[in-house]
C-alpha cells in the first residue's frame, strides 16, 4: 500500500473532461468510475431518494451500501425530480452546458425522449451520448439473464449425461451460474473506451456521437472472439462442461492431505514436465504416453487424457500438506495458486502489500483499503476520493437545486 498520486505536474489523462451519468447497477456506474479514476469530472444524476441501486447489498452496519459507494467513488452527486419538466430541464442543462470537455452523457436509462441524443444535440451539436441497453432491440436484460441465454452456464461446472460431450442433445442439463457479473464489467469498460474514442474524434472533427452499447452484444462479441460461437458454426456442437478442467490444455484442481486445494495449470511442455517431476509421476506419464500413442508435448493430448493424468498427479497432492505443496510448487515453473476466500485475501495481507490499494475514509462505512485504476501511469496508480453523499452537489451544479 502506497500513496497513489501521479508525479508532480503530470496531471491526469482525462483532465478537462466532464461526464454526466444517469445510471444504476454495474455497467454504467463502472464506466463513470473508470473515467473518474482517469481524471474526468463525473456527475452522477439520480432521482430524488436515489435510483434502484442506492441501498443494494452488501451494506455497512448503518445501512450504507458498500456496493453503491464502491462504484461511485470520486463522482459528484446530483438528485433531481426527473418526472418534472423543471428537473428534466436541469439535467439537459447539465449535459449541454458550454465547455470544450463537456457535453457527454452516459446512461443506462435509454428510451427517454426528453434526454435523447436528438434533443440534446439540438442544443449542443457536438454532444456525445452513450446509451447502455440490456438487449439490442431495447428490451430489458441484466447480466444474469444475458449469460443464461448465451450458453456459459451450460458449460460451467460438471457436465451430466444430457449436457456433456460434443454434439450432445438439444437440451441443457445442469447449469451453473458464474457469480461474477462479467458482462456488466465488460460493458462498463467498453463504454469507458467508447467515450474516450468519441472525445478523441470530437477533438479532431468537432462532431458529436450517439453511441449505443447493448449488454447482449457485449457478451456475444466476447463469446465470438474467444471461439465459443465459432465451434457450433463449424460442426453444430457446443463445448462440453468439464468441471474444473481447463478446456484444451491441462489444468485442474487438486486437494491436499489437510484439505487445502490448489488450481494447477500446465500450459506448456515445460510446465507439464515439471509437474510430472514434482509429483514423482514421470515414469508413469511416460508409460501412459507409450501405451496410448499420445504425444504429451501437445496441449490437445494433455487435454484428451486429462482425467488419467489428473489421477496420477492427485496421489502426490493427497499425500502432502498444504504448506508442503505450496513450498514445492513455489520452487517449480508450474502455474498454480491456492484457492482462497475473499476474507483470506484480506487477512493474508494482499491489500496492504499492493500499491493498487490505498486507505479511503468513506462516510457511512469508515476507513478501508480501496482499489485505484489497475494500470499505472508513469509508475503511479490513479485513484479518486470517496463516494459523495446522495445529492450533495445538487445546489452547486444545477439551477434547479430546490427541486431535489
């Protein structure tokens, strides 16, 4: 943990950029947070009393949302009666206020004619609007429903007779949802990049942009890029669910004699050979290779024989304690990590040891170690102050402060 301030005189990459954010939940607020960490002035606008995420779990003992404050660090907060003409006009004034770096709206509250790109661009022609949608046709969706429709839960976890194996039937057997809202996170980061790209374009051409970013298209684009949607186009099959095995290479989890668990990945032949040496399995692995005609210098064969290989290696793990395994692995080239809980990550001191984190005093929560932007700029992480009190900046930033 170190001071997270850029070198003197360096400034911040997005100094002078002003973004108005009308948002809730993850993707849109994460876009704003990312821009704020990079130096933009971000003004979050909420309805009076807060949006639907204002009290979202987890919460501190006094009821303050840890979730809300985490995603809204470093922003200004304005509350307006967005059902009234005066409140809506105050929002439009915020977005279209003159200034070289202003005129930017990020929202997941799309479909509101009164703050549409056309309405705003009639006042400020160079306005940049980014609308985050659930589905590309405008229907609502959230990360977990998008994920279900895409296919990832069907290949997460251990397969069964109905869902395992390439070319298995049309049905979906046991499904396992991933707890990380990956598409929300990806969408928020794509949104931040799109805003920066639009600002760059405006600086060159003087024109605004109307950007639409659907959550389901973010998920589809990612799945397509990584090949998940290319396979079925080629042979009509879906990738199987293989539990904790890593698809297409050798990697899986092993349990120690005292109940510890490690994730092991052998991406290269060097990794694989060192794993065989470490576990005392080299002769058995060579015999298996000879007997089957496999070539374990290839990822394909290491994956094809993953269950037999895992059984050979598992004997060594089950005969050693967690500390013994950790020590042996640390002296090898094998890619590995012990499974931990979030509480263990904190108690093991990872946050204090990482300059990504610095102490933040958040009203309603108290002091804690908060993450900055993960990239370093000239050796420094870029961070923000705490999240604001809901509506704290309404009077300062709007003429309609009395409406909040």
